[in-house]
């Protein structure tokens, strides 16, 4: 059984070992490279998720462009894996171009709920950019262009981050004081600037609280079918 950890367009020379210390290898398919280990399907436990993420983060540090694979994605053979990835090739290549040289930062928004929770989201708009459908699709989902905001409370933060982010996604959530999470795609060399701007914005957003974590691999910016 093959367990898939990540997708890239160029595997590093040294892949190392997987979550269960199995040797990793690269499977080339449809112009992509999938990093796999020959081991059984992982159990859905916090420990397994942590071990999987540790492998993905290490690989991401060695690849300019990498998308984490969905946890517990397995295949019986290289051929089965190639058949599974082929229909998504264009969207994956578009996503790899988007995340090249970037890491993901997460901002959790905590505070009391407001009337904004009841506000309907505006429908997504078609984007006429002259780009391919895969690029337009990913940009719609990643909110690269101005679209309806899931977390309008973050407008002051978004203004401060103008020109700094490659892409962002926002998700409204309902879990106690957690209002939602923003996922930011940031150039590896701009993390100090990013953190400073978020810290300044956090002051203006009180009584809301921002909880920042990362850098992570770009979990939130792959095609939805592979997340």
C-alpha cells in the first residue's frame, strides 16, 4: 500500500523517511511528483496526524513548491496513483505555481459573536482575467481577487496586509469564542514583516483577539478535490 504525503513538481534528492520511519520515494505522474511511503493506511488519531504533518513540513522545507496530500490518501500501486491524479493535473499545477516560495500562516479570530454572523454571504463572482479555467477556479476559492469576505471583521487586518500576501482564504466557524480562521499565503522571506503587521492590526481589532500560528505547509491552497 502506498501512502501519499505530498505533491510537488520537483522532488528533492533526499526524501528521508515517513511517519512510520518507512523510506519515502517519488512517483512521477502527469508531469507531477508524488511523495509516497510503502506502508498501511494511518489510524485517525492525533498522534498520526502530528507525525504526518511533521513529514509534510520537512518536505516543504526542501521543495520550493509543495502541496500536502489529503491525510490517509492511499493507493495500491503507482499505476493507481497516476490514474487518480491525472484528472486534477491542471488544477494541481496551478496551485503549485501559486504556492511556490510561500508558507501558510493561520490567524484564528476569537471574540463575542455579533450581528455579522447573520449576514448572508454574497455569491462568488465570475472573474474574467483571460487566464485558464484552473487559474480562475483557484483564485475564486483562494480569494486572491476582491470577493465576498467570510470574516468582514478582519477588514483592518486585510488592509495592513495589502500587497504582502500571495493569497488568502477565510472561513467562518462556530466553536465557542472562535469566530473563524484566516489562511494567509506568505513569501518565506517576508514572515518578519507579516508578523509585525498582524501585531499592529491586532491592537486596532480589540476586543477581538488574534491567535497566529505557523509557518505551515500550504494545506489551505490546494485544489479542493485534493484537500
